[in-house]
């Protein structure tokens, strides 16, 4: 455990952290994972999918149907994750279905899951002091495992599974990531950083050796990339996404997030 945690803390890229976590969860019998994290949750949902970090090692065919076609919006465990924190056995969904408490849309999600072999597992919803943030992960058991066997695994190893998943979430959520539209260019990041420091467009033009018109162009493109209306909103969103004031390389869009967003 300690060796794994040291490796986890040593990683500097989201993809590396994710690969490490997938390998570790497979040792417990969870061979397919679906993680999502947003910093822009709204009162009515998770906000724009393009502002959500989604990581998964599920088959592309399942992700195409579940994510790109929007089935996740009606998924019972996704709704549970949005409304609760902690861990929940997927037995809860079966209980709701048997009691006739699931809508037709929710039952369609269950049908999709069954067709793709997503039958047994556990979900975790991570707490956050920021009400706009929400992260969760679905741990899907390998083929052949039934829910009662998954519950037995959780009974035996739930404490360490919670620690491993929570620390992985904390590492991933602390990393910079851009939306799936496009990351900011170096010039766009720099002008936003100067705005955050209280500089005017004229000040920035002098500092960067540009014309005021060019500075305004970079600010306009930054607003478009971030999908906001004002420069103040752009500074806030870029800061929340950790796209500005970077000590290392700029954030990139995870391939699975970009492809899923393009299909919508």
C-alpha cells in the first residue's frame, strides 16, 4: 500500500495517475472505472459536459452510448452521486428497480448497462468544501462477479478502497485541466495572468511589447476558449481550472474527454 501511495504522489500527469489507479483497482476485481469531476456544478446539474473531466477505461462503444449520447443524465447511480457523499453498493439500484421506483429513462440506462456487461459494482461520491465541485467514480466489477460477491469484497477491503480512491481523486482534482473546447495558448494565459495582477490592457501592451489591439484580441480569444462573457469570468475560470500561473507545462485535454465531447 505504501509503495503504491508513494508512486501516486510522485506522478505529475493525469494520465499517469489514472493508469496507476486502474491497475490497482483491477487487483481488487474492479477492471472498468468511470471517473468524473467538475468544478462548475450548478443547482440543476453538473454544468456543461465540456467543463467536466471524464476518465474511463470502459470500452469505447459503452462510453459512446453512456456519455456521448447523454444516458448518464438518467443513470440512477450518477444521480445518487450528485446527491450524496460516501460509497454505495449497486445493489441499491436493484432494490429501487424491484420496488418500481425507477423511471422509464432510468430503466433504459439499466438496459444499456446490461448489454455492455456493466452489472455489479460500487460507486463513490467524494466530499468537497466547494459546493460547485463534485467528483465521483463508478467501480465496475470484472465479468463473472455478482453483486453479492462485490459486496463481500467491499466488506473485506472497503476501508482501503475508500482511501485509495479518495487520494487518487484528490491528486487528479488538484491537477490542471482545460475544457474540451481548447486549452489557452501561452499568450492568452499570459494576458490573463497580467489582468489577474490588476494590469490594464495598456499596461499589458507595454509589458509584453504588443499593441493594445493585440492584447484585446488575446483576451477575446481567451473568453471564447473558456466560453465566458467577460474577462473577469475568464480569469476566474482559468484560475479554477488551473490554466494560469502554472509552474510546469500547460494542461492538455485527456483524449477520452475530447472525443466524448466531440460526439455530443
